[in-house]
C-alpha cells in the first residue's frame, strides 16, 4: 500500500400490530419512559451458514422522536458476542446499505469473517432499519406491475420518452401518500441514526465502532456528525457524495459515471480467451463487448425475447438492469454473460435474474423509495427531467438516462420533516474510508466529495478494483488489511493511501 496526499476534492410486526401503530395507538412497549431504554432480551438465533452463537432481540423505538413516550415501533436487532472476552474492546455496529437492506442478514453473511478478522475485539451487532426485514413494516399498496424492479427504477422507453415514467411515478407517490401512514413517513436517514443511538444505549455502550457499507456510509457519516462523542473507530465502505441539497438524487445521477468506470472490467473478462471453455466469451476484443451489449439491448427494445418466466419477457431495459446488478461484483459476470448468450441464441430461452422475474414485496418496494423521498425535496420539473434524460442517454448509453430520470420523489406528497445533515470536518479524527476506483454504484468521484467534507477527520484507502463494497468483499488483501489494522489497533494510514489491484 502506498500513500499520496489528501484528496481535494434507493434502493416484523403482525398486521394487527402495524395497524395499531398506524392508528396511533401504543404498542405494549410504548409504556417505556422517554428517558429509559429497556434492556434487550436476547435469545439464540443461529442460522445455517451464519456465525455460531448469534443472538436476536427486539428494540422498541419511538415512531416519532418528538413524542418519545408515544407509539413505538419494533426493530429486529442481532449480536455476535466476542469469543475472546479478555481481548474485547467494545461493540462494532454493521450499518447495511440500500436503503432497504437488512443489517441482521448482513451479520448472518459476514459476521464470522468479521469476528475472525478482528480477533474477538468486538461484539458485532446490527439492526434491521424501520421498514426492513424483521422490523416494523410499512407499505404503499402498490399494484404488482409498479413493484417490478425494472419499473420502480425509471428506465426511459426505447425512444427515450419518459411519459410512462412520469405517469407511474405520480401513481406510486399518490399510493404511498394514501396508504403509507405515519410509519412510512418515519422512514428517514435521520431516524435511522437516532435508532442506532438508541441501540447503543440499550447495549449499555458509551461508544460504538462501525462498518457502514454503501448507503450505510451516509447513515454512518450522519451519525458521526450528530453523535461524534459516541464514535470510536468508524469505517465507511463505498461512499457517495453527501451533498445535503441533493442526497440520493445526487447518488442516482452519479451512477451514470459509475457504470462507465466499471464496464471495462466486464469487457476484459468477457473477451478473455479463458471464457471460451465456459461458452461465455462474448467477443474477441474487449472494445467489441460494449457495442455488442448495447446493440443487443436495442434489439430487445424492438423485439423482446420470451424468457423462462411466463409473462415476463427479456426486454432491452431488463437486460440493462441485469447489467447494472452484475457489475456489483466480479462473481456476477458469468451470469450476465450467460444471459447475453441466451438472448443471442434462437434455441435457448433466457433465464432472468431472480430480482427481475417478479415483483418485489410491497414493504420492500415502499422502504426503498420512502427513505430517499422523505430525506430531501427532489429538484426538477417534468420538462427538465426530459432534457436531462436526453442528454444523459447520449453521453452515457450504458445507463440510458435512468440516473437523471423522474422518480416518485418528484411527486412526493409530504415535505421533509427536517433538513439533511451537512457533513463537516468538526469532530474526532477517527474515520477510515475505503473505496474502489471502479464502483458501479458509488463512484470514486462521489466518494472524494465525502472525503473532502470530512477533512482531517478522515483518511481514505483507494483500491484499484471494481465492484461495490470493498472490505471483506473483493479479495484485495491490501484494502482488507488497512481496515482490519484500523479496527484492531486504531492505526490509520498517515495520509490517504492507494492499494494496487
């Protein structure tokens, strides 16, 4: 790892219990005093493939922190205790991304590796944010078609028109306003940050360490800004631009550049002679992969292919969406190349990725939209969205205008309850950022904005690798080592650092 100078620079209670919250009646836990956080009642919850000794509990949190003794929500929380009590130094919270990703599931997947890497120095904990997984859910009552991923994400029509996107976005926003209620309105980054601090209190900890991933880096950054005195060792993995005037609207727009940064990795992989034996070599040269994929998408716009999922054809936009998902990790390249090969064949029906083969559950669709729409008022008019899409399609054809297209947030009925937090350099210098140079979701250029906002509070390790989520995720020993050293010893690089691929 070599160093260089400092950088300048969207997407469980019973029905009766949820209805109780929506009507404003208190749940059984609502009797908890505003100044008293009930102790957690832990129970064993080991699952196959997860860390041994995992425990689960429910954490009550106020529906509205302005009324802390009022209606309560229930959050699913989990913990993996240190297996070396003598070495334990504290508690590390895993802050999952999304919005809409389960922290409990993340610990199930990564908890054992994290425990081994940190050599028992931490109890590893996480939560399902409100609206997610085992926590209190909300819903918009959307029709199945509006819960299709390729429709929730506003891909323009084949000719670039956004008329259908505008109609659908209005319909979704109206349904969420009509059916979402107080729980949906409470799904915000600010409330997730408050919920994490309530979790800290329930754990009896004065400070937390953290590993935030993707959107979780923004949650982590806001926590570090709001509660700096309660932060210990703070890791932000794959960050976006924290610009408080745009927040997720800015993250979306940056995905056009992110896809351009990342696609060459896939092109090299898909043109490698090693793919011949697998039947997945798409072209003889890397530079020929891009026109092949774009040409196939355009052909599927005109003539969708019947897939193995009845009633769900492979369209150009489904192919484009499959590409976006595949670029998150090298291990997904083979699946996308196989989809391309099947789409080019006249004798094989393409098999769609599971995420594109049917609608999302209503609760999952709701939370993925509500957080980003509740956080900040989105900027733009229908004519300005049309102009932006036309320009972005021409400049970044891989994403075909989706990053700057209209979304339900443009027609969201409720104004933000509070202003987004501005990240600043005021606070302890205890943040380590790790960032891939070719991230398909949170590009390096956006992460530099987060780095600049933190100033001397942070150091950043840039990893010459593609994919989304670097630590314990992409096999770069240098990057993993830098984060592990920081978590275990508190030592960061003296200056921003670079890890070769």
